[in-house]
């Protein structure tokens, strides 16, 4: 790859920093130069990301030194993973910048807001393209600090300050864990170059140091992606402007998953760390999905959905399905950015039609869906071919179950036939495996092959499918018999997140923050 070409990814963060500098001069209402620059910076950053992806496709992976030497300087990493994440960040960033122009129009801090967005996007761009531990850690910390200023954009809102305070504390703990992991990696592998570490880890054996590194990376990833029990701040940052929610839920929150994927080779050296990631992620996915169903606020429901989806992504990482996790990040981010930016129109939409099961008992409906799931799982194995790993089949089965429940609700009625539900489920699962195969092929040069599942991994996969099937059954029961005391009580407890967030508030002393300014 030509030397100058490897510096193409720097165009985006430099453009964002230029916009940030302009915002310092025009922090107030309708900043003419800032708005004009924002219209140029967004497309320019996307063009930089597209050019990076083209370079990777033409020349393959490469590391571009920026400063320093000996593996402890600064460098950029160009490979399929960084190219995909870079494209995602710049595309979402361009959309959010354009949306913010109208959303913040007339706000006294409009220029300051654009500066915060630009600083955050610059940090995230450097994070996903970092080729060295020094730049990775610096960008990781800078992303959190820049985001914090956006979370308290309206400092007179107590609930927003509480959520930002909790985010600040968990982020600093995550920073400490990542710094510790980076230091141990330099000690263990003798370099800070990420590509060199990954190559060395593929031929290494596990030990006390690598196990410690793996657990520190897992801890940092769990904290960054708002996993149970530190998830509460993500569901409470609704006081910030909607563009921040879109950028947070569609981009920044994925940093934990990106970290786990970037150091996949190191994590595979420690089975206990992988199991911990899978168990915490799996529980959070189930917990978040159940709580989401009880929420009445559109944005809060979307936030709980993000908690659940991040759990899914980390469960995939914990089971070794790293290519599938990359696909999950891309798909979820694009959907969630659209969902948040269009959340304001939800109140104008007509109320959804309530499904009618035609008088059938929930148990009968659920039995039929379970049978359909069994058929879809079998077809999934055949469709998947060589890409049908144990983890892939597990998530295919969960996808089929969720889709079957969704379609059954949509098709419900006295004349409902099982065939449309089954055909649609099979078609979507087929598309799922096709995309999984594409992601695995694209990321083959940078990600390790999924490992053979051990007894614990098999148990986690079986438990995941059974748990989501049980939640599906309870959802059908709650829809059919909302008058049952057990259903009503369960709904109340779930609506409050089983009070885990309140306990976390008490533990860290977050409640008094409402009376002072951060």
C-alpha cells in the first residue's frame, strides 16, 4: 500500500477537529461558519472512510506509523474491521450532523453542541482506526470525555446530571481496566502494535498473564457497552438532545464490542474470560429484552433495546462468533440511528393493531411456534453449510423464534395459517446465514476462526435458546391474560428494571448529584 495512502483515515478526524475549532469561536445560536463547515465535514469524512475501504480492498491490511517507534508510538491500522467501523462511524456522524442543524436551530448553545459532536466523532474515528495501544487507549478515554460534555449539554436538568455522573464513574473504571490490559499486553508480547499482538496471540498458549489480560479486556468491554448491572445510565440519558442519543446508541456504545473483537485472538487464550463474557452478555440480552417490552416511553424503550442488543453482541463474542458480532454491530447501528432520529414522529403514527389469536389458547399458539422453530433450526443447519457453526445456529434459532413470534402477532386471526409464518422465518434465516457467510469471508484475514464449543459454551447456547423461548411464551401469556395477578406484578417489577439500577445508584451515591452541578 502506498505510504501516503495509509494516511487517508486521518482526513476525517482532522476535519472533525477543524469543526471543533470553529465552534470555539462561534459557540452560540445559528453559527454561520460552523453550520457551513458541518455541511462539508460530514461528506468529507464519509469520503475518507470510503477511500480507506477501497485501499484495504485493493492492497490488503496495513499499519501506518504516525509518530514514535518500537511498537510504543502512534499508528493507524487499516484492515477490514477498521474499514467497516470507520465507514459506520462517519456515515452515522454525517447523518447526525445534518439532522442537528434543524434540531438545534435557535438553541443558544448550537455552536457548542456542534463542537461537542465534532470532538466526539474525531475521538471515535481514531479509536476504530488505531493501530497501537497508545492511540487506542487515548482515543478510548477521549471518546468518553467528549461524550460526557454532550450528556450534560443542558446542565440544569438533574436527571441528566445523575445519568452522566454514573456514566462518568463506570467509564473511568473501564479506562483503568483497559490501561491495565494494555500494560500487561506490552509486557506479555513485547510490543504495543495491535496487529503484532494479534499475530503473536494466535500462536501462543494461555497463562496467568494472558488470562489477566483477557479478563481486563472483558471488564472494559462490559462497562463500555452498558452491561448488567452497570446498564442504568444508558436508559437514563434521555435528557440530552436526540442527535446525541442517536450517536451514542448507534456508534459509541459499540466500542465495547469493538474492543472484544479487536483483541479476539487474545480473548481466545482464556476460556474462563470468554465464558464470563458470554454469560454476562447473554443475561443482559434477556434482561434488557424483557424490560423493553414493559416501557411506555419510545426513547426509553429504544434504550433498553440497545442494552439487550449489546448483550447479544457480547454473547456472540463470548461464543467465538466474532464475524457475526461485526455484522450485528453494523445492522444494529444503522437501525438504531434511524429509530432515534425518527422517534419524535412516533406520537403521530396510528396505534398498532392489536393481534387477535382467534380464541386459541396461548399454550397452543406457543406450541405451534416452537414446532416452527424446530423446523427452521433444521433448515438453518442445511442452509448454513460450512458457516453453520454452533454459535451461528444458536443465534439463527433465536432469530427464528423472535421472528415467528412477531409474524404470528402480525398474522394473528381466526384464519391464520402457519405456512406464511414458517416461510417468512425460513427466508429471513436464510438471509441471516448468507450475511454471516459474507461477514466471515470479509473478516477472515483479521479475525480468528470460531473455536469448537466446550461444555460450558454448549450449555450457554442451550440456555440462551431456552430462555428466549420461555420469554416468548410469557409474552404470549401476558397478551392473552393481562388480568392475571402474576402477570400484572411481573410487569411492574420489569418496568422498574427489577430495581437493579436503584441499587446501583445507592451503591455509588448517584442520587445526591441532582443537587449539585458536575
